[in-house]
């Protein structure tokens, strides 16, 4: 598929933003194989020295899974991906490990649906625990743009900003209904904003990102700038990716790969290539590269293991892709908003909160 925009309409990295692009090479592990858990473990082992450089100074590990759906396994981090991460950590880190999420729905329901509680029993020696960040309720705030380009405050989970925590993003390869593709950066950025739990009255700071396709990309950059100093390692499980109606209702793609890097932007850049997506279309990730949060230039990324060409599959994009790409064109005064339908949990809370 070709971009509906001309070259003249496509954004360019110019001015101060262009000068902030990460200049050094970034290392990304790319593993292809027939065992999800082993792929994840091997990808982390490939960059062991870089992980340990940060891990050895931390008091605990936070694994941030992706539970955009609490019932559809294809849309959510698989327990065997978490097992692969824990396999890697077991001989290297002896502090507690927290699996922490702020799902769009009920986080604890997701933990139960995907059997995460098994890990608490299996990994007692690693002191594994499960935390619903919404119920924990601790946060720091940042300001983002609303639909009228005014600023509004967002509450971000404090645990993901704790300098004592080594944060691991356990994401997947998925297409997206608003920002084209979602991997490790998106997992962190939209997993950090909190929402209410039953009995609190309704509020949902994740909805503040669905205020127009331009604002979404920019607000994701602002959030990434807040979170990035505390990012440890990105792990993308592409054993079974999602194409089409992502991030929650698409169809499977047997990519059979795992990606790992301490540079989240570089990891996602390789993931985009593995999905056969034009990198210019994924605005928030390009913005993160321009702002110096990671390496977006593929020529400056060292891919270790399998080659991108050997694993690349052309993912079918979301049916709304033409509207998603309107962020790239000239500003015409109209707001294009996508992915803004409330989660059933939101509706429940509006009625009962």
C-alpha cells in the first residue's frame, strides 16, 4: 500500500528536533524459532551485557505486559513470554519481580484469564507478584493536549517511574486502530495512564489520548519523554502477531520471532520492518527518534541474530489506515479522531460509578 500523501506533505525531521536524533548505533536482538519461551529467552541473552549494565543497580524488576484485552489471548501478553523473561532473570537477579499493568479494562480479570497467577506459585523463589496499577493508585502527573489544543493533566503509574525499578516492556507485534502499529513504546505509553476502579466514580486518563490523530501522536511523545529515563529493556514477542483490526480484534500472523533491545525505539523500528510497514507512517515512533529517545535510523541499528529480510511478513493494516494517516497531511482545522469508542468497562462505570 502506498501512502495517500505526497512527499511534500510528509513530515520531515528539521530544525532542533532533527539535531536531537540519537547518533550512536543501537543493538537489537532478532530471534526466529518455533518455541515462544525459548525465543524470548534467547533474545534477552543476546544483549545480556547491555541489560546487566542497568539491572545490577536496581532493587526490583517491573515487567509491564500488554493487556489491552482481558479476554482475547491473541491481543495480550502470553504467559510463556513472561516465563521466557523470568528464565533470563532467574540466575541474574535476586530481588522481587512485579508483573504490573493498567489494563484498559479490569486488570485482575486479565491476570486471571491468561493464568498469570500460575507464575506466583511457579516462581516463588523469584518473589513474583501481580499488581493492578489502577488499584494501587499511585501516580505522577504530566500535561498533554486535549481536542482543543489546551493542556490537560494525565496521571501516570508511579511504579513505572520509580528509579529503583528495572522496567521491562513485554509487548507484541500488532497493528493498531489509531497509530498504525503498537509494540514496546506504545505498550509503555498507553499502559502508564490510569483509570478508576469500581467504587471510585468514573474517570479514565487513557481516554485523554484519543482526542484527535495529531494530538495522539504528540501526547504519546510527551508521555514517552517522561517515562524513557526509567526504561530498562524492550521485549517484543512476535511469535504470533496480530494484523488487521488491532490492537484487540485482529487475526493471527505466525511471525515466530522475538525482538529485544535496551533501546525501545530501535526495537520497535525493527518490529515495523518485520511487519512490512512504512516507518514514516508511525508518527509517535518517528517523533521519539527525532526527540532523541532512541535510534530510529535503521542504518544505525545493529541487528544481531536473524536478518530482517528472513522474517519479514507483510501485515494487513487496520481498515481505518487512510484516516489514521491524516496526521501526516496539512492541518485543515478539522479533528480526525479514531479509536475513541469506550471500553465496556468505561460504560459500566458511567452507569454505576
